[in-house]
C-alpha cells in the first residue's frame, strides 16, 4: 500500500514509520523534510502537486505542544484547521481511497474538565 503521512517526522509519525516501512511504500508531508529511513520522499506543504498517487492518507500534522503558552489561538487555528482542510481537499481530488485523521485534545489544552473528573 502507498501511504502519505502528514507530520511524518513528529512523534506519532516517526513511530508509524518504524512499523509500516517494511510493509508499505511511505511518503511524508512535513515542515521538516529531513530524509527518514523507510520513507521514499518527504514533501513540504507547498509541494502537494509533486506527491505521487497514494492509496491512503494519514493526517497527523498539527500544533499540539506549547507548554509556555507563547502561541496565539489564531496560530493553532491556522495550523490545526487550515492544514486539515488543505490535506482533506487534496484527498478529495486524489485517487486515494482512505483518509485517516488523528487529533489531540493536547492541541487545545493540557487537560480538560472531563479528564480532570475521570478516575480510572
């Protein structure tokens, strides 16, 4: 299977790569295009037209960690909403049959009221 992984050089993307590289052809989409073992090519967000056809897209890219609270809400919106819309529009125009979207509450806060009340 040919899989495009956004955020491939992030924590989750790099772990997917370790497991999937032996059984799939992997392409990446990331702000960091450093070569990665097991990945055929990594593209920047301005290079969508250069990405070969894939069977599936796994969207992991997003802004999640700002423990010092230096980022503005608009930056989170631009990255987490804007990039998701951009890659989903790309998916709709592609021949890929599967789109998998991962998101994290960490993108908005370190915890939520629901998690604070939850006890295992």
